[in-house]
C-alpha cells in the first residue's frame, strides 16, 4: 500500500515538473480584444502600484493593435492589475487579471470600466 502511494506521488510530481517545463518554453502573451490600439501596457501584482516595464516595447512597432497578441516578459504566473493607454489617450486600469506563464490572457472592451480620458 505504501509503495503504491509513493508511485502515485512520484507520477504526480513528474507531471507537475513536466507542465512547468513546458510553460517555461512557451511565451506568455497578451491578446488585445479592445477596440483600440494600445500604446502602453504595464502589469503590477494585484493591489499594488509596482508597475513593471512597458510591455509594448516588446512589439516591433511599439503598440498592440486590436486583435493582436503581445509577448509578455519578466512576469510569472499570478494575479495582476493591468494599466494600459490606447492611441486615443484613454488610460485604464483592469484589476485581477490572471496570467499563466506560457499562456495567453486577454482584456476585452467590456473589461475597461476604470478609465480616464
């Protein structure tokens, strides 16, 4: 019985390590599902104002068009607040965005409830 339990724990442990390794090899991406091009995009751990670098600098033209995906760097899995500025000058903060390393997360127009123009 103990041997079976150890085997199960080993298999679970290997599966977790394999999924983490796969996530590390894949790029984390933001998918802009708003109606406007985003010219600045920052992430901070949820509930803080510790904004990281402007992620739009990871794009060749420095902006993320509507329905375009942006490579995200220097961010691990977790819950973040996102701050964005679009080309119309609208600045928005979206709270509690779930980011998974190696995954894709999106922000839609309906998520933009805290904005200033």
